[in-house]
C-alpha cells in the first residue's frame, strides 16, 4: 500500500520536475489557513510561479494558461516544520539488534538508510525540519543532497553532533555500558568552556547550521540520571556565546529543572523536552522569550516501544521518571503563554508520524490554530527562516500542504495530508478521496 503510494508520488514528482520552471500553478481548495492570523479563509487560492508564492486569495490575478490544481473540500496550509528530528536513526523491532547494528553499519550504509525516512517525512507534510543530533555529519550530507535535488526529502537545518559532557546523554559511545561494543567518545563531547567553544567552531566548520547541546541526562541513553545537569553554567554560557557570535542558534536538550534553567539563563534559543521544569524555569523562559519544543509525541512513541517490549529495562525506568510531570509542565507552559514551537523527536519513533504531535498539543490546552502556528510561523521564527517560510504570502517559497476538511474543527486532519508541494514542486497528490483517520 505504502509502496504503491510512494511510487505514485515518485512519478508525480518526476513529472512535476519535468514541468517548465516558468509554469504558473494555481492551487484551489475550499479553505486556506492563514498562519499569520490563525484564521481560516474561504476559498483557498495560492498562485505559484518559479517556486514561490506570487498570489494568495480569490482576488489574486491568475495569468492565462496557468495550470489549476483543484483540491476540493480541503484546507491549504504552509508546509509543516518539525523543529526536532533525528533523520539518521529509527527504532527497529529489536532494541538489542539496534544497538549491535549501530556499531556495525558503515557511515555510507547509515547515510543510505536515511533516504526513505527523509521521503516519508516530506510525504507527511513536513517540508522543513531541524535535525538535532547526528553523527559523522550525515545530516549535513543529507541536507545538501536534498537541496541539490538528488534525494527527495524536507529542507534540513542540521545540528550534526550534539555537544555533550564526557559520559553525558549525548556521549553515545560511553553510554553503552552493558558489555556491548563501545566506540570512543562521540565527536561532540567536550568538557570546560574553552573545549566547548572549540567544538562549536568545529561543528560549524564542517557545515552545521546550528548547535545542539545536551544540558541534562535523557531517556534513551543508558548512563546518568535523566534529570541530572550535565554542564556547568560557565560551560553552557560559552556554548551559547560562541554560537551566537557566529549568528547561529542553540537548541538545548533538558529534562531536569536545574539543567534547563542553566540553559535558559545561558540564552539558548529553544529548550527541548523540558519534562521536569519547575515554575521558575517556565517564568524564566517566558521572560527571555525562549522557545519551548515539548516533543510530546516522543514520549508516546517511546511508550509504544516499551509496551512492545522493545525498550531496554533501564530506559523504561527513565521514561517513567519523566512521565510523572511531563503533561503538567506542558499544560502549565501553554497556560502561562510560553512560546511553543512544534517538534517531535522523530527517530525515537518511526518517521512519518510527526503530525501526531498536533493532537497532543491541543489535548494539553493549545487551541488548534495555535498548534498549527507552532508548526508554521513559530517554527519558522525559531529556525530563523521567517523571511522565506512559515506563511503563505507573496514572495515566500511555495511550500504548501493540503489536508481534508478543516483542521481547526478536527486537528487530526493534519495526519491525513494528501498534497505536498515544496518550492513549487508537487511531491504528493493523492487523487483518491482521503480516507478516514488511519489507525496507526
Ligand atoms: Zn532528540
């Protein structure tokens, strides 16, 4: 089923690529979600030329000979953005095998493995992602291959190696201590402000777009307490100061309140997970305008792994530790008006399920329009790409998705994306009427 669908979309993207670059396309649907105001307008009309939006709304002038794409009882939205993915990994059916495989697969093999994951992410409507942590600059290579048009996938902002303290959450080599094969420290490992500054420079030198830093323990590693801080204030200050001097953003992984507060005080641009943050941390975020990327679906995904017996026992305990307050913290952050950007941690669950995050945000109290804004305007602002993306306005890149019905009435419509355009190229257009919500 999926194979047939992928083949269909491949044929479509090939034919779209073959189209004249100057061809004008007009996308028509019953509605359009205006990410700027959070309102839905009727009817939805987007005029696209040379990969950009040139007109929006029923009054937009339509040149003669334009190709009209009728999308029916659907809503047009800006391409979704996921501010937290791991396109270079995916859990298999057996965690023991995953661990051993991770040491036996060569870098080229790991790189090729990412191709279907990148494709399925784009087909789910995510035209831009931020990849927060990948070894060996695989995400940089994947980003470049997609940008050059030789691989189908979302536009990527790559962090490459996550910065970690020795033995910390993102020191993947040191974390596998169960008698299995272990490699040396991960390339992003450094201790002390000066060494961390050097890591930031090195990471940017080899092509990263931004810096990811692991400020506390985490769920999916085998070492350390999940809430324990793993960098000092001086270390985090150095990371942020160095990255910002290069005009690059910093995303901090944190669960515990102390590590989160050190990261927020240091001035990170976004705080990822934040499952055990206290009120002081949330107030600090609100005051400093730090973006919160809750990755709510990550924990559902990991829970599914645990239920299937596909999560090591140590990690099940860590999952339980963060799950105690996770939902409460998200609910409180939303109620307090902390700025939320959409991110999932895709890669700790199978790729392509990113849109399942929307319903969890709404369930935690975010109005549907705000959940959609989190994945469009807000994410664009966090990623620093607001000039090109995030809304459907003349002059912006033509990243457009369509979902059946009205997502403000049923947020789960976002899980039924049936049309995907990226920079004017149609990558997916299911012609059969969209089926009811897929039970996955
Ligand atoms: Zn992550």
